[in-house]
């Protein structure tokens, strides 16, 4: 049996933390290894516990989720961080992506959606929702009107990697990409690793943002 996903929960509401603890403990492939009530405690606990994935509340008193995410990712880039929020705000989404978050979920999603997202993000397979992809595109469109897009190493990608990147930006999962390109899911994963390395990116969200910036995806 594969090792459990070691998860830490950060939220300033005790009831929400306890609810997630009960949900996660009931999953055979997940383990809640710790919790934090604010961003500063999250940074300290992450150093101590070294979790695989952190569910991070966006808005907390003191050190907020974005600040904690930046601090944790700078020290432990391997840790996957999923932002949880009650607000569907474009500015926060973009900042979460810039900070290195692998996911951005609203707190009103179902428990099935949450668990599915955790598993997908842990295995680098979580697709980007069409809603979030649209928000990234709108945010970039506003930025592009104010400044010229600088040159980037897109040309270093192979033709197949460019195809994969386009599909990622359209919100396709690894399985959907594999089906579309008639390749295996493992091959898709390898392409994604190469894409992120060549473009000096960390997350699938950042890759999607990059593709939109390059004009690979149109509104």
C-alpha cells in the first residue's frame, strides 16, 4: 500500500479545522499530521512536521495565507499548498498563483470535490477549472493592457510540450491530455515536468497563466 498523504490544516476557525480533521482521518490514503490557527504558526509547524500538502485559509488575522505560502514555499518548495477561501476574488487568485499555491478552492465545495482535488494535486494531476482558467485570463488581459509582455524561453519547448501546455491551459486533466494526444499518463507527467523546468515555473496554475500570456489560449 502506498504511503498516506500527510496533510496539515491552517485555519483560524477551530470548528473548521476539527471538521476537516474528521473528514481526512476517515480517508484510507490521507493523514492529518497537524494544524495551525494562523500563518505564522503554519510556517513554524511546516518546518517541524514537513507535510506533503497544506490546506491554507486565505484570510487570517496576523500573517495571512498568502504571506505564509510565500514563506513556506521559499523554504520547502516541495510542499503543495491549496488555498481555501470564502471569496472568489480575481486578485487573490493571481496572488496565490504567484505565491506558488498548487490549488485555489472555495470553502463551499462538496467534501467529494475537496478530497478529489487533494488527491489530484498531490499526484500533480489536478485540472484547472474552467472558472479559474477564465479568471487567470481576465487578470492577465488587464495586466497586458498596461505593460508589454517580455520574451520568455517558450521556444525551448518541443512541439509536443507546446501541445501539452495548451491543453493544460484549457483545464484538461492528465488523463484527458493523454487521451487527446494518444499517449500515456506517465508521458504526460514527464512532459509537464519538462515544461515547468524549462519555463522556471513551479505549478500547473503558473503554466496555464504562462500559456495565456503567450497567447496560446484565446478568450
